[in-house]
């Protein structure tokens, strides 16, 4: 769970789940690169930057969510509230694929 307030414009806001996608061995600053999660909506199925994450005992999500890879960002560790779970390797691979499309990294 991370606190994304204050936010500006169309940035995703409030305290919400997020996925850490950076390698902890890189960098020395107290920052993490995250992909925020939002509620899953049917219309997201056609958006390649939205990755559906279903709740499981491993990730401890309450409902189907979407990793919004278009809103990937670097945030201070001070924004972290608490750890709630971990994503499966399959979900992480889907996020990696979506990030490669968003960032044009192939």
C-alpha cells in the first residue's frame, strides 16, 4: 500500500496497492519504481497498459484490480504504508510485457 497524495491532474491518487518493479540492487536513493493498482473495469480489457490482477491468498487483494502500467513512476520509500502481499511470477510477467509496450522497450 502506498500513499500517492498529493497528486496532480490525471495522476492516480490516494492510498492504494502498487507493485514494485525495480531491482533492489540498482541505485542508492531511497526510491522505488512502482505500478499502481486500481479497480478492474471491463473496458480496461482492450487497453494493453492495463493488466488484470485477480485476488489470491498470495497477493491479498480484496477484489479484481488492474496494474496501470501507463502510470509507472518512481516514488520515495516514505510513501509506503505497508506490504500486503506478493504477485505471482505470471502476473509479474504480464506487467513486464505491458511496461515494455508502454516504454517502447523490446
